[in-house]
């Protein structure tokens, strides 16, 4: 899926050859605590400029890799081309990252929701597949119904960065059942953080005790 070469029978992960899988661009050093923007320094408490003035309403956001090269191609296939068998291997990457961080104090794993009309069109919500696989690995329940998308919006990826926050404003509704619970929000990709901001903000508004976010890849 990444290099376009013939897929070997054994040395592979799902539809990605072993060499490309090993070369997926992990974020090597520090990241912004709130939005996971990669940073070349080694200060673990790093907070990026925008987050200093207006942080995402989360305890933290973790991103495993950079949305580029083979990881971009794998995630694109996972999202658009029904390569749903990547859910397990990608969840394993996210699990390793969370265990390194050492914070698994959550009551529920909640995927960033997709509007049900869009799920019908695409057939699946890749964030939910990822969240289910991750939840199983870390022994926490996946509860997709705690957060729903109430408007069928333009895809964030088609919009200019400046239009993304307005596009997702008020688009999510959290169940009252999130009250006093600790929520791990899961998505495949984080770009401006507008989606995480809207989802986490709604979970907090509905009374969640704490919200943190984990994504596979962060765009720069
Ligand atoms: Zn390859
Ligand atoms: Zn930041």
C-alpha cells in the first residue's frame, strides 16, 4: 500500500510490506502537550504557541506519527479504500504510545463520530474501528454512542484551515452518560485540532471528568 510493490505473503502488516511498515514516520521527540504538534526539542512539557493562548480542552493529545510518506498512504487506504484490516496494527502502535506515556486512567474509549448518513455512504467509520481495536488491547470499554455527530458536514479535509473550526462548531452531541467519567477520544488523523476541540469541548460540557485524545498521525 505504501511503496506500490508486490505484497509479500509473510513479511507484511495487512496490505503494507514489512519494510514500509518499519519505515512509518514515528514522531521521534517531544510534542505539544495539548495538540501533539511535533517539536525538535527535548522538553517533555512543551506547549506550542497557539496552545499557550488557546489550548484544546483536553488533558493531553498524543499522536504516534507524522501524516506523511507511507503513513499517509496507509491511513488513506484505511479511511477511503476499505483497508479496514489496518485497524488492529494501527491500534497496536497507539497502544504502545499510550503505555509509554503511562496514563490509561480512563473509563471509556470514544471514537470521533461520523454522521450516520456518511457511515451509510462509506460503510464504516475508521475512527470507530480503530477505537474498538485499541479498547480491546488496553482493556477499556469502547462506547461509540457516548458522542454522536448531529450534522452531516463538509469533510474537514476539503476545507481551508481557517474554515475548519466553524465547520465543526456545534456538530457533536454527548450523552449525559459521560458525566463524571474519564474519556479517551480516538481519531485516525489530527490536523488543526478543530475536531478534537469540538468533541472534547462537548464531552466536557456534558460533564466528563477528564478527556484526553489519541490519534495515529498528526499533520504539521
Ligand atoms: Zn512497501
Ligand atoms: Zn499545541
